[in-house]
C-alpha cells in the first residue's frame, strides 16, 4: 500500500505522539491504515445473504501503536477527547457513545478465539463518527490488526471479517452483514470487489479497457445519528418477515429466514403474498441483486454510463422500496444526480444519516464537489458546516505498514 501525500504527514505525527505520550521505543512503533469503503451496488442486501459490490477509498482510519509488556491497552485519539485504558483480562462493557467501544470490542472478539498476552499503546485518527463510509468497521479492523501484530497472531482476512462483524453484531448491537469488513480487508485499487454474502466467495473485477478516468465524490449530509438508534435493525426484521412468508410458500421454512435463500423465480411466483413493508423490502432486495449482476458486467465492459445509471436506480429503490433516507439526505442524492459529470449516485452505507456517494468524471470532480456544497448549503444552512464534499479515489485494503 502506498501512502498518499496527505497521509505521510499524518502518519509521522501519530508516530511521534505515541513516543511522546506513552514513552514508546520509536523503533517499535508501527502503523495500521484501514480504509473507508463505498458500495456502488448492493445496498441493504448483505444481511440477507445477497451479492454486493464495493471499493475501498484512498482515505481511512490510521492507528499508530507500539507493543507493551503488560496485557493492557491505552489509547488516545486525534479526534476525540480523553484516553481509553483497559486490561485485557477485564474488558469493560460497551458504553454508549464512547469511542473506546471499538478497541474493547476488538479485544473481546479476538479473545474469543485466541490468547492475547500483550497489550499496546496507540493514537488513532479518522472520522469514526461519520456515517456511510463504514468508519466503525474500519476502526474495528485497525484495532484487530494491531492487536494481532503485537501478539504475533497470523489471522486470515476471512477470519478477520468474522471478528470485525462480531464487534459490531455482538459488542455494538448492530445487525449488519459482512459487506463492510470484506470491502475494507479485500479491496484493491481500481478494482470492483464482487462479494457473495451467502457463500462468502469474492472476486476482484478489473475494469474494462475503455473505462474512463473517474473519481468518487463523498457528500456528507451533516447528520450524525448513530446506526443502532435508527431504523436499521427494524428493516432487517422486515426483510426477514418477507423471507419467512416466501420460504414457507416454497416449502422451505427456516428458523433464520433470509431473502438470499430464495431465487428470483421463486420471488416472481410468490411475491404477491407479501404486503406492506415486507413487500417493499423484498422488491428492493431482488431488484438490487439484478442490478449487481448487470453492474459487474458493465464494469467489465468499461461502461461507466450504464454502471452509473444502475447506481442511481439503486438510490431510487433505497428511497421508495427500502424507505431509508430523510429530507436532507434525499436532497443531497438529487443534487448529485443532477450535477454535470456525475455518472450515478446513491446513499452510502445504511442511508439513515451520513453521506451519499457518486461516481463522477475525473475532470468534473472538483467543480461538481463545489456545486453540490453550494447548493446543499442553500437548502440546509443549519447542516452545511458539517457537510463537506470530498473527492476520493479507490484504494487498497487494510494492512500494517
């Protein structure tokens, strides 16, 4: 992984802070970079065992750390006040709104499978509180990799996907799938990650030779409500309610019903049995699965125009069928779609807060970002100060530098 110019200074600063704040040996200080991710296609289907696409970004969480001889963790943050400290033998319970939850969750997840003899000291930097880029999964991965490194553990990407999901499902109480973790750990620059959440098989799809230069716009809404207090988990329940009806109809009742256990033909034959929210959630799921398949083909063909139209269709379905989003986020989505040079846009992440993502012509990215910021500020002046638009590129997955 190559550090970008803006990251080199950050890494050096964090290294120095670990030495100055905790008295660490400079030769022992290492750095983890764990990227944020976007999901161009495959919204809200990972927890239902669907297929998704993803890319890591060239921005992410950075953690500088050094091993200690004691089984104790001490952490500081460049973005949040206070210090986090705990013994590995006595990891505290989750504390609402505490940035130390991710480190504690990582320690507990690892100790469910491994023995941790050594702790660490460290300093983090990253947008942990931002929504839509899977920043919580990114920082969880960073702590996992650091704790594994100081304890000389050789853990596969596949196992780390499970461990990071355990942090969010078990410790934080968010019932998400494996999309975020897989994207953060498995992505490679300029390739589209295609992941089957049922089989966990993945492939990296190289762009077609005619793919035009592009950038990724990340447009923040300024809304920062935490996922576990949104309707995210309720939507999961509604998807499973739809799956239960359909699986019963085809004669395969399941104790853990998921829409991904049904074929498109079975949905076409029995979808009329669904009513209300479960009907709309199923319509989104099966439409999104089809869009993922078409999108992978478009990417392989180097057809960004078609790929972008599918991304926008995903965004529309997220509003009408999955019923996520709120007025500011929907306004942001509409602004992006109407911006010159944008191929397609949709909510990023769960879509209840946070940001939108758009693919845009490389030469139009800077002007597009300025236009969206300006128009959004007029629509929502109360949110504008916390609503920047970032120009990003795709990046590599997480690693210890």
